[in-house]
């Protein structure tokens, strides 16, 4: 055992990290710099992660615009489906002189995504 408290503390720090001990610092200033880097490294990475997350998170206005775009896309798809249904019904009425039920049209896959 060492007679210096800092030496004992250094053992605790190296056991808490990789523990290889390939080239440990031997002076107090070197150990201080290493401990400082052990705290600043994860702190820097956490700040970078927080900043990146904040930048890629949508604001309330951006979320509202995205919701409107989704709504417009769904409405356009609904109009397309309704148009297909009406065309199928109208062509069936004209060609066979009888009404085609909507349930019959759906059973034949009209209006569904292919």
C-alpha cells in the first residue's frame, strides 16, 4: 500500500475505468489531468448528445405542419378511393343497365391499395 491518499484514490479511479494500466500518469499533475479528462470526456459527449437531440426534435409549429401534410395526404387518398368507387359504379350502371352495389365493388378490390 502507498502512503499517499492520492495514490489510493488513483487505484479506485483506474479500477472504475478500463484498468489496463498500460501507461498511468506518475505525477500528481498528470493524475489531476487524467481525472479531469475522465470527467470532461463523458460530459462533452452528453452535451453533444443533448444538443443533437434538441436539434432533431420537432417544434410545435413543425409538428403542426407535419400533421397538416399527413391530413392532406390522407384526404387525397380518400378522394382517390371515392373516385375509383364512383367510376366503377358508373361504368357498371352504363354497361349492364343495373346498379352495382358498393359492397360488390369492395369485394373485387376496387379502392384498395395494390
